[in-house]
């Protein structure tokens, strides 16, 4: 797959992917630590806050696998889309999806126990 931009994935589709085979996914959350404390995602994530770019930008590739689908998450889907574009520009061959509507859509459509903010 030679992607130039992240593909959209809906909350409902992501829920099915998780149910079918969570081990085939890497869930990357680019929200800030404070946002995670307000509305944590229900599954294990790799936390790469955009404000911490200088801390993880040299080592992120050691944390991501070409064998797994990468789904990027933020509050509404904008920061995660931008991160996904950046990640694809690095040209490592990743498969990248952006959670359409972010954690807010996840809370509304899948898991209303996740607080909205």
C-alpha cells in the first residue's frame, strides 16, 4: 500500500477491528496527557502527544510495526489526521488510518462511558 494520506475509519468499524483482532492494530493517541486523563481510550494505546514531538520523533519508528495497521486518535480527528500525513511522509511503508471524529465520536457512537470534552 503506497498511501499519501491516512484512510478514514469510523468508530463503528474500529470497534469491529478491535473485536476481530486487536493484536493486528497499533492504536496511536496524539492527544495531550491532560486529555487522556479526561477521556481515556478503552484499549492499550501508544501515546505520542504532538507537543512531545522532540522527545519521540527520533525513536517512533522503533515503536511501530509494518506488520500492524496503525490507527491514529485525537479529540476530533484533526490532529490525528495531520500526524498520519506526517507519518506517511516519512515513507516507511506504514498502513495508517485516522479515527474519523476522534475520541469524541468514539464516545458518542461506541462507548458512552468515555467522557466528552
